[in-house]
C-alpha cells in the first residue's frame, strides 16, 4: 500500500488571516470504493481532465506506475492511480520539468531508501515556486499601481 505524503501549506492572502491547510487531505472522495476501483482510460480521462493520449504518454515515459490490464489488454486504473495523477497535476502546476517528474516517479518506485533524494527534488521545486511567487507578487504590484493610476486619472476633472 502506498501512502500519499502529507503536505501542509501556509496560505496567506491580503486581509485574510493565514491558515495552514493539509492539501493531501483536501480532495474529493473517489468515485468508487477500494476493491471496486477499476476505471477505463476514458473514465480516467473524464475524471482527471487529461486526454487518453496524455495518459498513455505518461505511462510510456515512466511517469505513471504500471497500470493493470484487463484480460483483453485494456488499461484498468485504480484509486491509487487517480491519486498519483492528482499529485502529478500539482507538480505540473509548479512548473517542474517533466524529466524531474519522471525522476521523482523513478525514485518512488525504487523505495524508501530514496526519501532524501525525493525530499531534495521537492525542496528545489518549492524554492522555484517561491521565486516565481515573488516575481508574480512584484508583477501584481505593478498592475495594481497602473490600475490605481487609471482609476485616479478618471476622478480628476480635465482642465480646459
């Protein structure tokens, strides 16, 4: 059984008190209970928002763990696969390169002795995200300044 690592995240917003949310515990329930969780590629595509082509590509490049097959050779995904795809989606949102995501998946498959390497990979990604967030905050400040400039300009009556 694979355990999804718990990731506490501090969320801050202007005028809102900061809170710590455990993102791994904030997910909708699976559509089917364990033991009855055999999804076709089209069902996983609909649930994940990924195309069947992307799901096959993830499997081909090693980003997806081994996906079981039916007696006719059709892929049969599980709740565990859905959880993994949700995590990969989060990694994609961080801007992590696909090669690093594949490396992370390889480390997971290698076992617990790779915890240090996995942690370092995630810490580097976290540093990259924080840098991007700072850049976006700076960009937001510039946009706010320009928006306020135009709002103030409309309030000042024109002189003839």
